[in-house]
């Protein structure tokens, strides 16, 4: 299992892909909007709060052309506008970086509160890692929204590094890992329920916008676990894309299309964890794709390098888990373009029934770096 309490906290960083890059790696045709929504699951009780389980959600979506050129969201927009000293202290201690200075380097393509584009869009759920946050992979969320997806993520309450509810900061629960494994898949199903309700609500900006017949789930680390576990409780999920995932002990395979990302030099779940992921892939009796990055680590699937460039395990330099040799990890721009490219091609095929990017999906896009398998 995980060797760190805090997994990943991602910032959005445009990859700067050249126009010659394959289409699924490039930003899509839509501008991107983003909004924060406070949810409460009345069916579950938060014992410490004495009320419904709170879940703070972020939703990225294809935006109307009017969003073009407008100011994009800041890092502090996600976290009480950066004005809460308790939240800032928790984040700074967790990531060993002065969080109040992040806005100086954080970039995003998403415009907060932008008008939504015309159309109905497939739904993607993203689940953060252990000790992460809903915004930990905005590079991926921005990208997928630009390609015509509504992307929703929640802070998994008490398993997120810190979240907030009605202005109150709720920190990570050091003793709550076991309960989080139970809560997280339910959070995914609840989030799907809520997006369907918004689709049916004439007062919601998402009214008529969510194609809830087409649903995918992705996640990093414990979020990859969550994507796998959610399949066992929710038949509405059509496809999953776990990244550096911890495999649930109670689930031997995927019964629906699978895009599995692995980091060979993952020092967090280590080689034992990767063996479990590979076994999950082998046991899957559905269309499946394996993208293993040989010189990547656990945090390669994050923007952790922006916060602490010496973090290691995928960020900057480290040591190989097999022999202890010094390792310079795969540059993040390559991790991003490959993660975004394969994700776009995969979900376009299985959620949109579009075959435009099938050639990309079924090809090793970086043979010197990737261990790749395609079994459509």
C-alpha cells in the first residue's frame, strides 16, 4: 500500500504541445469552464460533523466561445480564495512549499463560471490520490473538458489533504484509511447521481448537458483503486483509466474497457503494487490498453514537480527501485502529452463511439520509453 500519507496535489500546467503533435495530445476544440459546488450526501452521516457527508466538488466543462481570452482560474480559487490561514498552513506543511506563492506560477486553461457550450457531453469522474485533492490533476481535467467532456471531481472528505465545508477546514484523517476505501466508491456513485440530477434540473447550468449514458472514471493512486472499486458497485460506469493504481484486494479484474497507466519506477506502491496492477490487466476480460512508462515514478502523474522539484518518485531525480541507480525521471511534458493523448483516444472510442483516434490508441507513441499493449 502507500508509503506516504499525502499523495499528490496537482496544478494545471499547459503542456505547450506543438501543432505537429497528434490530435489527441493537443487541446481540444472547446474553451474550458470550471465551477465549484458544495454537495451533501444525506444518505451517509459524517459522525464528526453530526450531519450529512459533505463533498466539495469541482466540475470542468466545455465552455462557449465567449470564454476565449478571459482570465483563467487561479490556484487559490480552489481553496477558500487563499484567505484561510489553517488551510494554507496544512497545504504548506504537506507539500513543503509556501502555498501562498503558488498563484505566481500556477496556470490553467479553465475560466471560472464561464458559459457552457451547446450540446450534451459524456461524463468523466476523476478521483484524487490518498491525501490529495479534487484539483490534483487539473492538467488532465482541463484537457479532457477541452475535448468535449464534463469532468467532475470531489475532495474525498477526510481522505483529502484538506477540504472545506461552510468555511470550516476538514483535514486528513490519519486513522481513516480503511473507512476511506469504503467511502470513496460511494462518493463516485453519489457524484454520478448528482450530475444526473443537475442534468434534469432546469435551474442548473448543466441542465440538458450531461450525457449520463456515457460515463468514465479515472483516478491516480488511491483514486485508481477507487475507479476499480466503483465498477463493483455501479453498473453505469462504461470504462475506467486508473493511473499508478493500488489494486483492490476484492477485485480481480475489470469487466469493462480499461486503460491502465503504470510507472515502472514507482517507489510508493513499489514493484509489488505494480505486479498487482499488471495482474489486474491480465485478468481483465474486456478491451484493454496498458501504458507503462519505464522511467516514470508515482508522482509523474501529477504536477508535484511545480511545488517541490526535488520531491522524487517521479519528480526530478531519484533512484531506481530495482538497483538503486540514480535516475532522471521522464520529463513531465512527455508524461502529460502521453497521458492526455491516450486518455482522449480511449474515452473518445468507448464513450463517444468515435474512431478518429484509434490509430493513436493502438500504437506505442514512444517506443524507447513505453511498455505498451493494446488488446481492443
